[in-house]
C-alpha cells in the first residue's frame, strides 16, 4: 500500500509540474505582449499585428504536430483542441491575447 501511495504522489507531482510549466509559459506570453505594448505605447497596433499573423496561419499545414508532440506521447489520438489541448498549450490563444491588449488599450486611454 505505501508503494501505491508513493507512485500516486509521484504521478500527481509530475502532472502538477507539467501544468505549472505550461501555465507559466502562457503567463510569460501575456507579459511579453504587455511589455511590448507599454514600450510602444500602442497596444492596438500589436493587437492588429497579431490578427494579421493569425490570419496567415490558416496557410500553415495542420499536419505539423511538433507543438503537441510532448503531450501526444501520452495519448493514442493526437490532441489539437479541447480541454486537454488548452491546458497543455504553451501559448494562449490569439483571441485571448488580443482581448488583453484591448483591455490595456482602454486602461491607457483612461489614465
């Protein structure tokens, strides 16, 4: 019984660390966007650039699964979306990044 508890604890810590590392990567992405917006003073321009880049991403082949390669090792079917894909991603969605930049733009206008 103690061995089973130890295994469960090790697995729980491993999964927890994996999720924290991914969350930290997403937070750093938001921080980079905020820093760039504050340096330039134009969060709207950065949001516009993100929309332009995202629009061009439709041309990238969907078969390239390198970004999900680490997490896909644990699954029979590769993850691309859904809850597991969202928590395993290292980057927030472009829509969320743009929304944060729009909020910053509103804050800067009222300040």
